[in-house]
C-alpha cells in the first residue's frame, strides 16, 4: 500500500495483522505448561505491537497522506526491530521444539517403564502358573501312582500294600 496506494493492499495488511494476533493467541494457548515459553511469547507479542505502532502504522499514515518518502523512511526504520523480532521468534520456536522433544522423551520413558513392568508381571505370572500346575499335578498324580503301585503289589500277592490316606474324595473310595 505504501508504494502503490492500492486499497486492496491495505485490506490485505489489516487481514494479515488480525491473523498475526490470532496466531499469537493460538500459540499462547499451547503453552499452559511452560510459564517461561508463555512469558517469552508475551514479550514477543509486545515487541510486535510496538514495532507495528512505531514503524508500520506511521508508514501507512504517511502513505495515506501522500507522503511516500516519509512512509519509506518509516519502513526502513522498522527493518532492524523486525529483524530482532524474527530472531526472537526463531529462539521461541527452538525452545518450543526442545520442550516438545523433552515431553516426547518423558512420554517414551513412561511407556518403556510401563512395558517393562508389564513384562515383569507377565513373567512372574507365568512362573506362578507353572508352580501351581506342578503342585496341582502332584496332588492329583501322587495318589493315582500310589493306587497303581498298590494294585501291582496286590497282583503280586502282597495283600497289605501301602495305600494313600483315606480322604473324602474318589481316591479315598478307591483306597478303601
């Protein structure tokens, strides 16, 4: 607009400025867990507002008044602050990426701990299951083996074989 004085460029400028404000609001809402990044973003936004009011708004005002040379001077004076704002935004982006990477690393560590714990519990459960199966199989097979041995002794003529103790189950009935 400053150079061409076309109104549609000024409309684009206003739309772009509103978009910048919305972007800052969106970025700020993404930083609730990081006060340092949030305060850095507020400082950048403040610098952008100061830059706009000290360089861009005067340039637009001068251009509207037909003072193209003054508008160009205002724009040139605004280059250095804009360069600093860009550096600040790059630092913010890097800090934000570092914070996000640290968050991902913490999440991955938590997932790893959960998987190791689950694996340990699975292993413990498997060992416990094997022990229980072994105990249960002995409880069942030992009386059966004793009955088989007693029946072999009866067949060989030993009528006083050692039988499993009498219980209130099927093995007790067979022992009697």
